[in-house]
C-alpha cells in the first residue's frame, strides 16, 4: 500500500493531467465517512422537519382556510421562487448583524453554521412539500370524501384515516424527487464551512493541491446516494402504488 | 439602506451577469437537449447509450459539484492540452465555465422535455405529411415543430425557472454575479441582511416576470386546443 501510494504520488508530481491518485481518497477515508453522515443527517432532518411544517400548511391550502391560505401561498412563493443559496446566506450572514438576534436565547443556535443550514433547508423543503401535498390532497377522489361523510366520520377522523394517507400515496413519486433535490441542494452547506461530502472533497483538493480526487469522489458519492434514494422510492412505490403498476 | 442604494449600479451589473448567464445557459441547454433527445429517439445503440449516460450522470450530481468540476478540472485539462502543443497556459474564464456548466446540466433535463414532446405529436400527422410528399425539413418545420413547441413549453418553462435559481451558485467560481457582489458589498457595509434580501427580491422578480411571460406564451401556443 505504502509503495503504491509513493509511486502514485511520484506520477502525480510528474504532472500527468489525467492522473487520479486513489491513495489521496483512501487516506482520508474517515473524513469521507463523516462527510457522508453529515450530508445524510442534514438532508434527512430537513426533509422530516419540512414535512412536519408542510402537512398543516398543505391542509390549510387544500381546505382554502381564509387568511391562512393567503399567508401560506406567500410563504411558498417566496421560498420556491428564490435560490436556496440566497436563503442560506440570508440566515447565516444576515441574521447575525442584528443586536437583538445576538442577544437572544437563539444566538447559540443561529451562530452555528450547521443549524443555519438546517433552518434554511427545512424552510425551503417545507415550501416545496406544501405544494406537493396540496396537489395530492386536492386530487382526492370525490367518492372518498362522500364515503367518509356517509360513514359519519368527523372531518378530523376523515383527514387522518382517509384523506391524508391517500394523499401521501399519490405524493410519493414527487416526495422522492424532493428528496433527491434536497440531497443535491445540501451540497451548498460546504460554502458555509460545513464538512459535508462536498466540503471533504474541497478539503482533500486543497490539502494535496489536486483537482480531480476530491471533486470526482464527491460526485461519485452523491451519485451513489441518489441511486439509493431512487431505488428506495421505487420500492416504496411498488408497495404503496401497487394498484397503479403496469 | 443608503448603502444598498449606493451600491445600486454595481448590483445592477451583477443582475445582468446573472440574467445573461441564465439566458446563454438556456440557449446551450436547448441545443444539448435537442441533440440528446434526437440521439435517444433515433440514434442507434451508441447514441441512445450516450444520451442515457448523460442524463444519469447529470441528474445524479449536485449542480454545485458539476460546476466546480467543469471549472477546475476544465482549467487543468485546457492547460494540459495547451502544454502538449507547446502553448502557454490559458485561463478558463469563470463566466464561460458557468454558462457551460449550467447549460450542460439543464440540457439533460430539457432532453426529457423534448423527447416527451416529440412522442406527444400524433404519428398520423407525420404519416400524413409523408403521404403528401413533404420533404424531411418541411415535415419537421411545418408539421412537427409547432406541436412540439406546444407540448414542450410547460416543461421548458419549468426548467427555466429551476435554471435561473441555480445560477446563484456561479459566484462560487469567482463570477461577479448578483449573489457574489451582494455578499461582498453587504459584508463590507456590515449589512448583509439587506443586500441578501434585495437579491432574494431580484430573483422573485425574475421568476415572476418570466413566469408571467411563459404563461402567456403557453396560452398562445395552445390556442385552438
């Protein structure tokens, strides 16, 4: 291993532009594992918290609740209409300038880049998931509602037992897309010092003065995770959307 | 606030950089998308394989990573090639790399849009054109293209909206776009919040205006249906 790495380093120093030194990647293995964990952790938490925020907002929009509907529409419009990076910068660089933020109890949270990422990603994902869930709720078959009414279900019971489970099934493919979108979007966390997959890639590049090793490894890891998500969603679809299978 | 107004002309420059990167990238993406769709539909096994690989790779990697790879690895390759033929190293411009990368990424998405639109044109119409003895190019322009545009526009509009937002990351490779300039000046003026908020509003403006224009175009192309 050592000898191989020395040979690789020599070839690399000779300046072959095509050369990819796997030793640089392998020698940082623990960092890569850590990076994958940070990416997955951030993405998963943002999706889950986003979902928790999105579900009531989607119900309010689907039910056309007065005032709330308008507010939620505004929220969704702002967060879907602007880049995630700008939202992150607004929270990470922007909030810190206000004295009342620095004096507040939340400052230990807002000072931390990781939390800023989680907040930005959650708010962003909540907006996208609201739209997805709203569409799925609105698409509920008329017969479903009528059956609920005929059985004397209260609106809350109908929502819990029939309307929301049905909507979640219909939303499954788009929620899968949102998962991939968030996984990819989370790469910008590396721009605010987080050592996620891309962060480690850039660190490796910087430390060894190389170009390909860090970035291509990061790309390969993201691709593998994307395939994992796509495969997982396909499995879920096979299970929960069996009635639509061709 | 005064700092923001004072920086107005500079930010306007950044705004134009952002918009021009987006528009040029869309043009490149359209060309690449059309090529990939054509390869996918009738390119033989090699063409189909290449188009499928293009789409899989691009969709699997975050935009930011693709942009960094194209910029840094592209620089390295260009230098190596220049060195091989005995020239001095050339600087790859961040602007060109940004346009290239974003066009490359969204070409893969447009390929799907174009392919779907082509498949949505009823076969009978193409056959009718052939039966009338139209040449290939006339068939394409007079029969297929108007319907292609109609079917492709909703997807095209979608891709444009996503593409515009993805231009925010080009500041990472040192381009003085709206985000990069606003962050730099905002931090210097100790007021990044106001500057970033202005950027957010600018992006909302772009998406709103282009959304409105595209909805109109959609209506126009769909007239008579």
